[in-house]
C-alpha cells in the first residue's frame, strides 16, 4: 500500500518574496512609461484644442476680413464668444447678449453657470472636466500680449489702444459706441492677417496661461478668472491676456515673481503656442524671454529664434 504524500504543492516563503520583488520591479519600470504615455495624450489633446481655436480665427477672418478683437470694450465680450459660432458652439453664444456687459444681469448669470463652460479651452494636463471660476467659466489659453515697455499685461485700454502701440495679433476694438443704457454698437476690429507683417507662421496669437495648482478656479488676481470678458480693474485684465516678456513658468506651483502675468504650462519642459497660420509650436520653458516677446509682436521685423 502506497503512502499518500502529505506535502502540498505551493510556494515557499522565499519564492513568494522573490515573486513579489519581481512584480514590484516591473511596476516601477512600467509606471513611468504609462505616465509618459498619458501625458503625451494630454499634450496632444491640448495641441488639438489650440488648433481648433486657430481654425476658428481663420474662419472668422474669412467671414469678416478681420481678426476678432481681444475684447469689444471694458466689461464687454472677449474674443472667445465672437469665435464660438466657428467652434460649433452657436447655441452657447446665443445665451448671451454681445451688446451688453458680461458683468450685468442675465449675461453674468449665464457665464457663471455650468452651461457656459467650454471643455475644449481647458488643458487636460492642468484639470479635467468643466471648470467654473469665481468670475465665470475658465480657460487655460490667453492672448500673447506684448508690452515691452512695461511689466503690465497688455491692458488694451492704455495708449488709446492704437495698433501703433499695441503689437499683439488681437487688440481692443475701436469706435465702440456705448449709449446711456449700456448698449454697445459700431465696434470694429483693428487687426487682420495683412497687419501681421512678420508672417503668420512667425507670430503667436494664443498660448497656455500660467495658473498655479492652488489658484485654479480662483479670482483673476491669482488664478483663472473667466474666458468671457476683459475688465480694467482688479487684475481682471489678466483673464484673457498675458505679457509675453516674462519667462515661461516652469512648474505647477510657482507663486513668486510675475507669475500672475505670465504664460506657462503643466506639460513637462514646454509651453504650447498657437501661431497665426494655425500651427501649434512647443516652446521650451527655458527659452530666452525675448523669443516669446518677439513672437507675440506682429510687426517688429526682427528675427525671433531660440538663440536670442
């Protein structure tokens, strides 16, 4: 009669520890690769967002012969509502009255509602889903303002907002008439593709604006603000425009220096810029600030390159 083997098959403690160690090493090797793949996908989505905005600018120009102004007037609509019909968002812009201040009545109620949020103007590396700041629906893309002579963002209203002194591709509208009831009419854009004499492929229109992680959805004096309008007072001019003369911010939590007026990205090593020809350029975060300043100037005639 054969004796039954009482020993059950299985791992010894040493073998189990070896397997666990191997699995740990594999996870440690694979996790960075997975994270890099996810960031690459997010960066591509962000680039596609900017390309869609570029197409909207071109369609607007084809329709009207001009680029949209940065804003119609103080507290009135920014360029974003103006290009929404070319982003298949006609239903959204129909909810607001472009002849009225964005800060009044039903306009202000709407831009602070979830219905006003625009996911395609949000960078997926910075946040997910729709975001409503304390001033209204937010955006991660701002005009590449050019204020070489001052440390301000391009306030648009200064110097009478003349094209000879405001060098960005998008500047404040002119000839706007505001009557006693606040109704705005007769505005005209001041820039078009012909006014970008440096060439569309050499001139930036938008870029990722810098917002520290702990300031997302906060007031424009430290954070997001809103995409729907521009305002002279209380730092609200920084909601839709930044100053391209400052260095690009290099991390998600910088709260020193001119970070509130600067461009910057949560993508490792680069910040994405929309050019006038509709292309998107990845600019290294350590580039000389003179490069981004010249790139934002539509008519300087100077060569902008990474060596400056």
